């Protein structure tokens, strides 16, 4: 049941949840949202033409408003269309865009609103704690998020003097006035990385944004099987990093060096008698695993990333580069055409997305 705090003519926050075939996760998400206290809010679920039980699950929560996404206009991404439909119906002073696979910790909404006020932020974005279950989730996610953390520091994102902008579409809290002033998602209708584009628009307009890793506020399981993980990162990776081909090659070289160091004595037996030979390989492997620490995962996942995640990251990076070049990016039953610049140069005002950064 919704608390009386959620039922108000003038909510402080409108929570907008776009949902396309999210029956596996939507119930947990809504249970965590309707239980929030300490702030007046409304919850709007935008059913993005689902073919499963998404709408039925959303309607089972009293007080949650369920609307249908508008027909998808040409040139729009499905998510931008859905959240724009939700924003049209929203009445709050602030808008929280959050994904259907997120779970919000008790009191997190009120705490986020207070954090935005205390820091003078017009846009606050959290990078959720990532829940990894399957082998490939546990191996791949540390590498992806470590690279994001290396490339884009949240401290720089939150610094008004820095040109770097970033956000995570799984949790974006933005003042309604700011959202309207920068044109909302309608102004970035065709951007696959809509979180990036919205953060860029807010920061370049002179608004302060704040971004951080927030295991104390929200958690998510992004992908529930290998196919989802593959398609999800294929959609995003080539747009997140400059020179994706070079990054893939560099990652493979760092990964391969320790194995080559171990295998070479099989072909050159004399090396076995040199005690120092294996030291460089051990140091490089330690370096690879150590770089995973910035991604905020546990030690076993760091080692999995160094052993198996790095070549998977390189594969997904190249797959993403190829898909964007061919205009064959697919996600949730939709295919998006080629971008004008599938390998964007990261310049002063070009941000990246934030997945789980530290």
C-alpha cells in the first residue's frame, strides 16, 4: 500500500519508471518505491508497449499511476519516448527517472532530495550497487566499470569547474524547472545514451550536477543472463569510450601478457631455470586485478575480471563498434540505425555514462 505521503496534489517528487517487458523485476522495484517515507511523491509507471505481465503488475499497486507510452515517433529511442510520456503527466517539483530493475533502500528518496539541496545540485545521479549472479556478470562487470571509473571520475563530474558530465539513467533526480529549461528527453530524442545527453545539457547550461556511487541508496541487477549482458553492452560500449578498437586491443594485450609469460617456457625450456622469469607476468596480473578495485566489487570478482572479464570486455567493445557502424544495434525488440559519429571523440564537453563508478 502507498503511504498517505505519496497521495498529494502537489508532490515534491514524481518518480517515473519506464517499463518494457519487466515482469521479472518491476514488482520488487515498486515495492521499494511505494515504501519510501519522509517526502511527498507520486509513482508513474510508463508501460512501453509490453507483451508480458508488466502492466498487470504495475496496476496491482494501489496509488501507482500506470500510463501507456505514446506511439514511438521516427528517430526516437524507446526509452526517451517512454520517459517523455511520463514527464508530461508528472506534477512534482523534482523528477526521478529510475529503471524497473532498481531496488531503492528505505529512506533513500528523502535522503537523495536532501543531498541535492545540500549540494546545490540541479541534477543528482546515483550509480547503483550492481548485483551480479551469473558467471559472465561476475567476470565482465568489474572490467566495464573499472574502465569507466578510470576514464571518468565522479569527483570531476560533480565539479562545476570540470567540463566532464555524466549520469546513470538508472537513477536521475532532476529539478523540474531544469528539466524543462534544457528541453527534457524530447531534446535528446535519438540519443541511445540519454543519461549522458541529459547530464551534458544540464551542465553546459550552467546547472550544477552531482554524481556518485551509491550503494547506500539503490541497487540493481542490470542483466539476468548472458544474452542480455551481451546485447546491453553492445548497445552502449562503443559510445562510452573514445577509440573503442584501440581500447579493446590494449585490454587484450594486458590480459595476454601473464599467460604468455607462463606458456613461453613450454617452448623455451631453458627459461624455467630462471627464477625471475615469472615475476613480470605475476606483476602484470596483479596490476590487472588491482585496477578492478575502483569498480567497487569484491575480491573474487576482481580476479574473475582479470582472468575472464578482460577478453570478454574486448569482444563486447569490438562487437559494439561493429554494430553501431552497421546500424544494427538492437535492444528490447527494437533496432536503432547508425549514428552520425559512432566513435565519438571525447572532448571537453562530451561526457560519458556512468555505470558503477567510484
